[in-house]
């Protein structure tokens, strides 16, 4: 993979069915033309992702998104009007644009209008180059299957450089602002159903749609495995009160990392991986901290979870998955 800072170069590479590591406000994605079975097959191969795990299609605006769907509920329209461009993915019944190679053979498609200005430029350029204003970019997070999502261009290189080709690119757009993957909401049924927590909270989804979230869904969201987002180090979730005691197990060797809010002190003989100021900051530094633990070859990460308000629920979700990876 080659690093670039040019959205136009990225769009030309995508048009030619190459892969591009792309900055989004949530995490970096590994992008390919969503209308190209070849590009999409290469995404699955590079990630080592099972073929029945469907991909999110990224588009320029809601009008483009609806072209990938056969039916758009009022809830979906309300969410799009309020949250797009932004960190929300909406699952809808698919139109003929969404091939089986994107949806894992399901009758639904996941669409998102990203907010990152560099990514938006890529989408705009790609629409010009292809002459298709509804052109989509299929992009899962740009990590090996089951691993921690990347939030910088250099994380993408670390993850995927040796399983991609010299014609593939990574577009550097700085550090991802949100830091955890988009909220996914299933809008195929009577009531919207939360499939993956993210920056847009369950409460916001209810406020925006004026509907209580449902729990019944026929939609399968593979990829929401118990073990995911897992570093090599073992992740243990502890309370602030348990932290000091848990850390005594490290003895005098620096084998334990600590991830906790700034006002929680670092126990002796541990490595402070991050000291986030607030919950949004916690999300932003979470994956970088887990990567740092592996770079330092720590055996354990002791994480004090934030409260579940706002993006806190998404952080708790990712920490639980990382913790069950041991
Ligand atoms: O923030 C994000 O969503 C990032 C950036 C790059 O946009 N992308 C991302 O993609 O996290 P990925 O592939 O790592 O996670 C997508 C999730 C998977 O769990 C997948 O199963 C689910 O979305 N998904 C995709 N299409 C679906 C569909 N039609 N129905 C249900 N779930 C779907
Ligand atoms: Mg992922």
C-alpha cells in the first residue's frame, strides 16, 4: 500500500478497482467500489473476513443511499435528516444495486453517509469519475478480522500492508474524531432496532424517530461476535475501587497497562495507556491504547469503563468484546 493525501488520487484508484484505506470520522475503512465484485472480493481476502459478513456501503448523501434500498421507512428518513453526514449506519431492504457480494446474500443492505471531509471529497470525486452520483464505497474497518479497528493511516499500514498490493493506497486524513465504529440501526421493521452502539446513542435514536426502539429483528448482523476488537493482551474490566488491587498482581515488572479516566490514579508498576478527560475522549483514544498495549508487549490491560451515557455504551460494548477475546 502507498500513502497519499490526495482524495482525487484515491478516487481514481477506487474507480480502477484498487483498494484504498480511507479516513472516516469513526475509524478508518478499507474501501473498494461497491459495484465491483472484484474489489469487494479483495477486501474480504485482505481482512480474512468470512464471506457471509456483509459490508457497509458509504455514499455521498441520503438520495444516493435510498438508491441502494427498495423501501425506506419514516424512521430511516428522520434519522438520515438529523444524523447524516455522520456516524450512523442504517439497515434497509436492498435494491438491485446491492449485490449478494456486498450483503453476504442477505436481503438487506447497510448504508452510511460519512462526515469526514476528506472521505466526502473522495465520494464526490468518485461520482464525477464514474458518472454515477449514487456510487457506493464498500468499507469495513481496515483491520484484520477480529482485531482492533484503526484510527490513523499508520494503523492501516500496520494491519494490511503485507496483504494488499502496491497499487492499493492509504489516504491520510488524520486521526479519527469519534474513535469507535458507527451506530448501526435496523430500519426494516415496525420499530427501529439498535444492532451496534456508537456515537449516536439509543436515547438519541428514540428522540429522533419518536419511537421506542424494538428488540425483535430478523436482520442478522454477523461481526457482532462476543470476541472482537481484541488485542493480544488480555483485557480485564475492573472498577476504580478494584484497580489498585488488580494491579498488585503485576509485581515489579511492567506487564500491566491501565486505561482509566484522568481522575483515576495510576497504580504503582503499571503502564498508563490513556487518561481520557471525558467519555468522548475515552472513545477517541480507546483503540490507540489497545494497540499501544500490544506494541509494549503487555500481558494485561486493566480497563475502568466509563458510565453508559452518550458514547459510553459503545465503549462498554467494545471493552466487553475485547475482554472476551482472551
Ligand atoms: O464506522 C463504521 O461503521 C466503519 C467505518 C469504516 O464506516 N465501518 C465498519 O464496518 O465498522 P465493519 O464491516 O467493520 O462493520 C460493519 C458491521 C458488521 O458487523 C456487519 O455484520 C454489519 O455492519 N452489517 C453490514 N451490513 C449489514 C446488513 N445488511 N444487515 C445487518 N448488519 C450488517
Ligand atoms: Mg470491523
